[in-house]
C-alpha cells in the first residue's frame, strides 16, 4: 500500500492526529504528511503512505494556497484567536482601500520571521514546544514569495483574504504584519488551505472517509 491521500483536515486536530487516525484506519504504520497545519487551521493535508513518505521534500516544496480571515484591532500572543490578548487598538479611521493597499504591499519577494508557534526546530526543539513553556528565542527572517494576495470580503473588523505563496510562508505572521502596517494590529481567526501545488481541497476526502480507495498511486 503506497501513494498519497488528500484529506480535508478539520479544525481542532493536529496534523499528527490525522496521521494517527489514518494509520489506525488503514492498518499501516508508514504514513506521514506533506506540510503541517496547526490545530486552528483546516483544509488540504496530503498524507504520504508507504514508500511515498520519501517524497516529503518534493511535496513540501510546492506553493500553497489559502483562504483566511484576520481581525483588526487586536494582537495576541500566538497571532491567532486562540492566544492571549496582548493589545487593543482603534481601527475606526482605517478605510477599506487602506486595508486592500496594505495587503497588496506584501506581494512579491519579502522576508518573514517565523512565529514562535511554528514547527521549525531550534537546537532540536520545535518552536511551538518552547512557546508553550513561555520561552521565546530569536528567529532569523526567511525569504518567501507572495505570488498573489487579494481581499475577498471585509466585514469590519474581519478581513477575508486569499493568498498564493511559496513554501515556508506563515499566514498568521502575514496577518500580523498587515495589522502592523495599518498601525492597529491584527490576528488570524481562520485559516483554510485550498491547495498544495496542483492538488486541491476540492478533491480531498473528509477524515471519516479515509480508506484504501482514496489512495492515489504515483507515477514511477
């Protein structure tokens, strides 16, 4: 049994939880995933089954697509709605055009500092593991590419937006940066991954629907 399975990861689960569920459902231990979605996030997760686990570098290097929502006027410890509120600022003077321009200003090649709640390892420890202990360490900025970013809808203080980006992009950090650019702060309330390379969420199965028939064979 080998190949890939496209899964629609629900919120509230870690990517590893989904892997464990698939291992139990398919009765096979050799399963991994091709790019972490944290518990807040939902959407496309690619499971690598059997020998396909060796293809992790290929799949993790693909561009990603997201539809997300951020809330203006509030910053939190984690950059999302599950964190502790740090600061509240007035956003009443910010126009819809201001918001659109702030988002567009991040299009292209930019540098981004990974958030402390990311899965990056520093001296053998995942950043999110350190963050849970209240430890913050210095992180180097990384070059990423925002191929496309557009505001889909605004329901103040909530902004719904689409992003097509390179690997290594953190949507929660992007939202924080947009909030900082607008001088009012922001944090993510929803993240949905729509695509990984040519693989789309519309072709994914729900968690409960995982079975051998969902397995996609890969060309040799």
